[in-house]
């Protein structure tokens, strides 16, 4: 592997998700519509037409590809899953003020999955439930010494 490129997240309301991730500090790189035979073959679906928005972390080390399928559409819609559901579970973001961000998200009607907790003396952690049921982990480093930190998960 050369590097980590991006995570793709399929969404129903692309504008709301761009706004949500921008509010967490991601930068909107741009977007486009993709379609055609090659796109359908890559996706293993017929007649794919999708809008895409690329979001970049401020330090430019990671990106999110937010995808809204125009065709074919998912007839089931968003399915918020519990934290223990098998598969990709959440996206973790290091932030500088978990409590302040949680307060801001709650003011917008979003809630936490569990409680804000300090993990040992290394991180203040919380899962928040974003639009369409996505789980986002917010991690605030509590120790200045990186050697005293442990893995977030």
C-alpha cells in the first residue's frame, strides 16, 4: 500500500452531510456527478448515476467521499445501526474540545450514542450520531505526552 486515500460514505441527503462534516472541520474540495458504463461496472450495479462530494481533513491526511446514488436508489433508506454492528462502525476524529462540539451538535438536534467519557487519562471520547445514523467518534487528547496515549479503540 502506498497510502490511505479515502473512505466512501453513501448518503441520502448530500447537502446535509456536506454541512455536517464541514461543521466538524472537514473542507469541501468539490463535487461532481458520475455515470456511465465504467462507473456501473466498478459499482457492480446497472445504470449508476451518482453525485459525489469530496471532503478533506484540514491537515490533508484523509478524505471522505460522500456519495448520493441517483440511480439505482436504495429502497430501504438510512438504517441507523448500533455501535456493535458488524462492518465499518464509525469514523474517528481527533478534536480539541469534545464538550464544546457535543454542545454545538445537540443545539442542531443531534445526540450522542453513549456518554462523554475520559478513557484513562489519555482521551475524552464520545460517539455522536450524525445525519442518517452515521456514528462519528470524537477524541480529545488529554495528555500532552504522546507516549502516554493509548489507541482510541
